[in-house]
């Protein structure tokens, strides 16, 4: 890993606890970070224990008070430096990301730039935390609404976007005047630590942003959900773990943002532009090897365009290049671990046993390890696992449908409600489907929807809270109504 970096100091085998870099944690074990492509051990990190988490929380409490007292402009100027450092070091950050997570280097670069855009955006927003004045209900009263930072925030993130997840959570927290204790996934802590190094260099005050990798995620969750100093938890991960955290947070009526699982439908109507729909499906389904929560999971194609769509998509899927993320032209890296591979083949076998046909792929990849063949299935039906569960792998199951109402019912027939996509040109149909889909985000005639300027988040069991946009700051602020009497 170090050979590929320009700045070796961006990889430290330490964790950042309340402003102190520590070589050892109070957790007994260590975290061996592996490259999922080569299985090479990249780093050996300490694993945070309960005492480390408590120290980070206590230090954050003090640091947060003075940070919140500074002007928005002051915070913005430090965040601008943080953003500039991320951009200047983007190549190294991308190398770290590809090394620990496996995605193709070009995608890693894209992720780093995307993450940086949140730091830039929220830094700018730091100056725009407006309150309100409300015309009073009595002649002698004046009413105001103040917005104040919630205080110390905890964050728990998954491994699929090791860099962007940090930026998406840390940027609004810092911009709004909060402190943040960040727990990366044990698979991918190096990107989070590298960003913490850059934040420190940019002048983010000591103790405000801790990064605590740990083998004991349960301990971390239980502590931040019960410690009275921590006022909010922002979590991205599975619905299952989100449910556990929500139950734990209920003890202290904790403020939560939960960005949980998805099961995105991707619908192609007969009047769609076929080439654009195929392009959108490729981006939405195969980016990050299908390991994103907004990935198209179910492709519904109307009967009139079905055969042509499957044929065109098949030639594109067959053209994907599966290889190590550092290889030229790689488009699909390894999956994160063996369980991911097992789940993929379980979904394929289940679908085939219920009547689906394999159009492309379907087998293990010759490179071995966690490399898999990108797979296209036709003839998928609603009784298959691919219809109900998030596959989180490069598998595109295509379902055939007849009418608009039928596909709306099929698309909404899931407990999830994160992202949905459709391709159509009839204006009335576009509007009808947009309104009918029970999802937090809709892509119409596009397979890519994520941007820092728009609100990212779900409904139903995909969670609540929004990341990015002018709304994203609200998750880190409390509203205080002030009634001034006797005027
Ligand atoms: P994924 O399938 O994407 O790994 P998880 O929900 O299992 O999703 O993990 C997302 C994050 O939640 C990771 O950082 C993981 O360590 C953490 N996590 C898992 N279980 C718990 C738990 N019981 N309490 C707190 N955090 C947890």
C-alpha cells in the first residue's frame, strides 16, 4: 500500500481518541485490515474498547462547546481547508480506498471527489443556519426560532463507501457545531483515519472528531445509545442493525438518522429510450459491483421492449471487466467477503430453481477469491429471493410486466423504500409513477441520483433522516422556540 502513496503519513496504524493518536486500544483484539483482492494485510490497527469510547465522548463534550461558540464563518473557513486538503490528496485517498475495499481505482477517485463535495457544501451551509421570527400571537409578544447544534454525535458506517460515508456524516456535524465520534466498519477503517489526519491538518480542533475502529461494534452501539452525553446517532447499514440501535436509543429518546437497506426497482416502460435505459441500468446496477444501498435490485421491463432490453443489456454485462481494482480498465472488483459471494450464488440458484434463466455469467470467476461473474437473469418472478432481498452483488434479475398499475404494485411490494428508478417518456405516466412509488428518492430517466445538493434518504424500513442538501443540516440541529413577552 505504502509504495503506491505519495504521502505515507496518510496511513497510520493508530486510532484517534479524543484528539490523541493511540497505538493501543483498551479492546483486547487487533484489527487486521486486508485487501479483499489480494488478501494482503494492509495494516494492523488497535481495536477500541469501552474506555476509549468513553474518553472520546468526554473529550468531545468539551471540544464541542467552544466549537459551537465560534461563528459559522469561522467553521466554514476550516472546513474549506479540509475540503482543499481532501482534493489535493485525492489520489492517495483513492489508493487507500481501493486497497481496503477493492473497488476500481476510477470509482474510488469518484467516491473521494463525491465525499469532498459534502465537506465543501456543508462548510458553505455553516454560514446559513437561519432561524425564524414569527409574528406574535399577542401584541406584547415576539416569537423566535433558534437552531442550535445537538451536541455530541456518534456515527456508525458500513464498508461500501469507506470515504464518502465519513464525509457525509462528519461534514454536517462539524458545520452545525457538533462534535462527532465516528466508528468505521472494521473492514475499511483506513479511509476514515486518513480523512481524520487531513481534518486535523486543516485545523479542526482537537477532540472534535474521533475515529474509533473496533472489533466490538455492539459495545460501541450500546455505549453511544446509553451514554447521556451523546445526543444523536447517525447510522448507515443494514435494517437489522438499525432496528437494534433504534431500540437501544429508545432508552434515552435518542435523535436518530438511519440510512438502511434498499431493494430498488428499476422500471423500463415501452416508450423509454432503450439505449439510455440500458446505460442507466449498467450504472445503477453494476457500480461498486452492485454493493450500494441505492443499487437497482429488481429490473422490471415492460413486455413490448423486454426482449430488446435483455439482449442489449446482456452485451454490456458481458463486456464488464472483472479484476483487481488497480488494473487498467477494471469495472468490477472483488466482493467484500465470502458471505457476500455466498449470498449472490444463493440468490442465483434460488432464481434458477424457480424458473429464471441465466443470460450472462452465473458462475464463479476464474480469478477465484471473492471475484464473481457479473450476472444477468431473465424471467425473474416475485416468488424469488431476488425480488425480496437486497442482493448487494453484480446480479441483475429482469422481470417482465404488462401494465403501469401492475408494475407500481410490484415495485412497492417490499418493506424497503430507499431509491427507485424508471425510464419513460409519456409525461402523464412519468408523473403518475413518480407520485405512486413509495421511495425517498426517484431517478427518472437516469440511473445516478446521488449528489451533495439533494436530500439522500429513505422511507419505510429504509430509515429516516436526510444526508446532503439544505435539509441535511436539520438532522444535526435542535429547534428552540423563544417567546419574548412584556414588550
Ligand atoms: P453491512 O451488511 O453493510 O456490513 P451492518 O449493518 O452489519 O451492515 O454494518 C454496518 C455498520 O454497523 C458496521 O460499522 C458494523 O460494524 C456496525 N454494526 C454491526 N452490528 C452492530 C451493533 N449491534 N451495534 C452497533 N453497530 C453495529
